[in-house]
C-alpha cells in the first residue's frame, strides 16, 4: 500500500505544534505502545520516551516504513519495532497499553470499523489516542490530494468512541490556526501550504494558541484531540490476552 500524500516532510518542520499536542498526549502513554500510520516517524520521535518497553510503529507504506527503520538504526533505538502493514497484520491476541492515531483516521474510509478494531487491541484500562483535522467546512483540494476522506467536528469524533471505551476528553487545539485556515479558505484560496507558511504558523501562531486554547475551554481549533479509555470489566475474557503473543514481522529483522 502506497501513501499518496507528499506533505509529511513539510509538516515535520512544525516542531512547536508537535510539542504542543505531544504534551497533552504523553500522560496517556503506557509501557507498550502501538502507533498506527507512523509515516516517517515525526510523532514517534516526539512521543517515545525511556519508560516505554515496547513501541510498535505500524505503517502500511513500505517506503515510509523502510525510511523509519533506517532512522531507528541511525539513532540506535532498540525498543522500536517497525511493522509494514495494518492492524490485521498483527498477532490476533496482541494487546497494548496505548494505541495512537496521529493524523491518520481521516485517511481511512471506514473509520468507525478501524477504531473498533483498535479498541480491541487495548488492555483493560488502556488508552486510545486520536488526533484529527477539524471542521468539514475547511475541507479543501489539499485534503483530497493527500488522501483525506473527511475532517471532524467534536460531535462526529465523539460518535466514533468505541463501545468498549469511555471518554477521557475530546478537545479542540490551535484556535489561532483555525482563524488562519478560515482566512485562507475565504480570501487567499491557496492550495498546499508552503514550507515558509508552515514555519510561520508553527513559530508565530501555535505559541499564541497554547495560551488561548485553555482560556477558551478548548472550544475552537483547527485540530481535534480525543483520548478514550478501555473499560472492559474485571474478569472478562479480554483480560491478560496477548501478554505472551509472538512478535509481528519487523522490517529489517
């Protein structure tokens, strides 16, 4: 499977933005983490910490998976496993403390089915973490060009909550970026953002959003972040599964 977008390298420049949402995500990362749609590893390297015993970076594009594997070798990282494939390519009973979808589910046609499958991969008490672009009225030719099926509002994202999970929070991020996107949509009508535009947004707008978003109660923003917690009952058959499952096939292993 090949990824049709070409924006990953450009948005890798957005270090302030990654620092912002990463701070909100990091408390929900357990010792075993599954990252779905890892791409070139921008989120991987922003989030991965020393306390993770095992981090599986799942990426269906073989070229991107290979690039991430090479980067892991260059960094001499031992507890990162790069797997080329989808959820269906992992061992059936594998379970994780945390599962991540960072700017991924908007690329998946049947997002509801994907999220339900992801929830089944969580240990009881584990966290499902999803970051998506917000507001369908902002959907543009650029979204279509990089393989987005949709954007989300808070209600739409809440409707994706898996049956086995409870909501921790669903909040908007980047209120200033939303204003910029609206201006671009209504006035400039530009296509893909340039590297200069991404740097300007990241260095000048995101820092202001970090201050404004909490003051606004995270009620507006250009992106949406959801955290759900798996609530399988004590003693259910889900408990304990996957603790001794065989590892998946790892790129370069």
